[in-house]
C-alpha cells in the first residue's frame, strides 16, 4: 500500500506540473507509467490518468474564481454579463470535443494510448510550437474573451479535438489554435484553461459512467488521492506559468517536446518501454 501511495504521489506531481504547459500531461503520464506502473489493471490505469486531470483543472476554478463565476462577490453588472457571455462561448467551443469524445473514446483508449503515438505527437507539436513562435507575424490583437467572436471560439474548440490523440497536449492544441486565430499569447493560454473545465469534467463523467462498479474500493481510494494531489500541484504551477508566458515565448516547450519524443522513440526501439 505504501508503495502505491508513493507511485500516486509521483504520478500526481507529473500531472500537476504538466497539465497547463503545452507538453502533454497525458503523454507524460503514459511514459512515466511505463517505469512506474501503478496497476496491471489497464482499465484502472487509464481511468486514473483521466480522472486526476480533473483535479488539476479544478485548480483553475479556484485560481480564477472571480473571472469565471458570474455571481462572485464584488462584481459589477457588466462584469457578470461578460462572464456569462464568456461561458456561452466556452460551451459552444467545447461541443466538437463532446461529440468526438462520445464517438471515439473507446477507440482512443485501445489504439492510441501507447508510447509510440505519444512520442510522435510530442515531436510534431514541438516543431509546430517552434514554428509558431518563429514567425515574423505580429502577435494577435484579440486580448480579451469579450473581443472573441463565436466563430473564433468554435475554431479553438476544433483545435482542441486534436488533443484526443495522446501526446498532442490539450493546452498545446488550443494555444496553437488560439494564436493562429488571432488571440494573443496570454489570452490563448487563459482560454485554454477555461475551455478545459467543461472538457475534462465531461471526460471524467464519461469515464465514471463507463466504469460503473468495475473498480475496487482501494482503486477508487488511489484515484481520489491522485485527484487531490494533482489539484495541489497544479495550483502551484498556474501563477508561475502565467508569469512566465507574459515575458517569454513557447519555444522552450517546443524544444523540450522534441527531445523527449526522440528519447521515448529510442527507448521503445531499444525495448526499454512498450
């Protein structure tokens, strides 16, 4: 039991550190699980990786409470209206992921949750991030969600669907999509955070419904522990990451993805990981 708790701690730390930066938290979880396998039960392992992400996402709810809850204390009528308008755009933007998630969730779990897919996607989107930041084009002028059109919100939502492939990174896909559609770097990142709330809530609920009573009480305990720990670690990361991107670009994450992807491929072909 103690060994399992240590493994949950490490996996939750990896989740919390990587959920919001564009390096793929799910990809990292799959890779770490190769060396630090929590369970032989594949259904439990996949459920653990998905559900603890919601813990990390809830840290966004707490951190940005006054930005996302229209009935928080101290808000003016116009601020409340802006938040409601923001949620309308978020709900519309998340619909493509909801539809595709319902259709392809089982296929994704069975076919794409492996090291090779993760490695290839790490490299591909690493290259895209570097290209995105190397363009001479001036940064997008859309600086607030109120300035975003519904069409742009749907566009970002479509980009988010790319993240259904492990190793892509939900934040990377939505940030890249947001920047290409005219959002500045900070807004693209924040909208990625907000869009994650209903997306991960839906993914978690879908996973819970499919699992039913398939897991043991002990496995649910480990999931609950991972949920809480990922919340704590992710909350600590948000402020640091937002301060970083206000002064720096995303190139470092692109280089990191490429190096990690190549290392994973080498380990796979050497037989060190599956």
